[in-house]
C-alpha cells in the first residue's frame, strides 16, 4: 500500500504440508507452509522488502542471482534472529531473468532449504513483451521448481536422519512442492521456467516422446539465441527457461517431462484449443558475438581450485572462515576467474560453483567456447572433475560476497569463500 514502509513482506515460518493424504509433514515456508510466493520485480526499480523470521532459529534471506550490494545480499553475514524483522532495499538493475531466494545461515542453509524454504524471484523487463513470449503467469508461463526429497517412516522430512555429507538426495521429486504433480496444458505454446532447487541432485530433463524444445534463457536471462534441445541438464541452483510446442500433440496423448532415465517427473494433461501462433524468437543479441575480442584476451587473474568430497571439501586448500577475505575485486572491473575441479584418488565429483552478486559469462570449458545453451548470463556453473572453466566476472555493487559449491552440504562443510568488492 501507499503508506506502508515496504513493498513486499517475506516471512520465514514453520508450517505443515499434506504431501501424503491424511498425514501432515512438518515443513518451512515463506508466507505460508511450504516454498514461497513468486516475487516479481521490474528491471530498474527499487523496492523495500520487509523480511521477518518467525522460525526458532536464525535465518537469512538471500536473493540468488540478484546483483545487489553485499548488505542486501542476505549471505551468512546478514542473519535475522528469531522474531526479528528487517527492511532490505533491493535495487534491480539487470535484465529480465528467473532468479530465486532461499536462506543462507552458515551451518543451517541445507536443512532450511530441505524443509521448504525457497521461492522464485523474477526480474521482468520490457524485452520479453516485444518478443511475444508466453507471459501469462500460471497459464502459459509456468514456474517449475524441482526438488528431490526423502521422507522417513513417519513421512517427515527428518533432515538429521536423511542427511548425507555429499548432498542430501531423495527418492521422490517434488514439483512446486507437490508429490504427485500433473500439469494441465491449456495453451499450445508453453513457457516453463525451471529451477533445480535440490540440495545436491543434478537433473536432466527430456520430453517423454523424445521431441525437442527450445531453451531461451539461462540463469541470468535470455540466451544470445534460442537453442533447440532434446535434453536439459541443470545442476543444483541452476535455472533455464524453455518453450515447449504442444501443437502437434493429440488430446489424450501421454506426455511428460521425464528425467534422464525416462521416469515421469511431470505428466501433462493436454487440454488446449489449437489457435495460437508461435512466438517470434528473434532475440536482440543474436547477431553479436557472445564475447568481445577484448574479453577473450583478458588474462586469468583469480584461480580457484575445488577439491574433495564429503567433509573433506575445500577451495584452494581451505575451508570457509567467516573472518577471512579470500579475494578482492574492484567494483565494475571485469576479471577472469579460472575454476579448476581437482580430481582426487576416487576421481572426484562435479561441483556446481556459484558466485553471489554477479551474473557472469562462461568464457571457456577446457579451452573450448561454451555451447549455445551456455551463451547467456550465469550465476552457477557445473564444473566436472578435471575440468577447467574460465569465467568473466564483474560485480556491479560493493560488499562481501560468497562463492561456493551449491551442493548445500558441501557449502556447509566449508566449500565456500568470500570476495570483497570495493
Ligand atoms: Cu543460492 Cu550462496 O546461494
Ligand atoms: Cu546465491
Ligand atoms: Cu561440491
């Protein structure tokens, strides 16, 4: 309202959710029992968000992918105590994108996310309207949060029992917090904004009929050009936007979004009238190179080595120390970060590497230009064992920002560092 001293209120609270008929599972949610409302901010606007902690433990409110200053970022340095409220000012100065928000209190991030604290945060721009992309929320522009979960014998999310130090995984997939989801498709052209909100699991998505779909956006906004794909892999915390053309399918046809093994994660119920035309996918940047010659010529100035598994995870041989600044970088100055995933005797494992406060570009993977599906802004990048990934990193705001593995249990185990932007 006009007289309120904030534009949005986000309250972390306890609740219960009926995943299984007749059983209430204890969960956490923002403004409700599970997950949170989709927050929509406009490119260029400044909003005041009142955050409130109604949990019995400290939490933080992190805006994953939003390029805000360190004080507003909601990292482990910005705790909100039980019962406390704060007003956070978010300056939205980046292109349209599908971002998200989640807690980040050190030592409790993984458990709080596992219990249900996550929500989507969209940056809306004008560009998407002009492209004619589907944009009716819940009609042809659908948020899809995928999270794997496991319930104990009492059908509770007992984190202590289920916790795994390489990342808590589950035997069931929730879509938008629903255990047996189904999506009624009412329009022939659908846009899905997909978040892999799992603690650890990497998802590979396909259509059950093997048809291709069109990826239009990565973590931080539109791709340089739309890409036709038959599968989409998202590591923990990554997002993508895809367009699926249902116009060739018949009513009653069985169709689903599946994982790599063909297990249906999201069955579709087709119920549309076939009268819409296809969007015009010419994107503004398609003619331009992804990286300029100057950007390609920049030398590496920061090197990060990811190492280990379980409790033994480190970055550059060290575990997170909240009192240690690991890197410094000037605001607005672009640097090349080289992230190397050092294999161990067991071969090692992939780590989804995330940086706060920036949307970066992938310059290369083992010296090779990224595929067209990665030619867009990113804030998380999957780094395979033995792989060397170069990133073009600019921070538009000052403050202290985390970088870490987004397998949340690795992050808790200390696979995190901090960069001071000055
Ligand atoms: Cu999704 Cu450190 O954050
Ligand atoms: Cu983040
Ligand atoms: Cu990791």
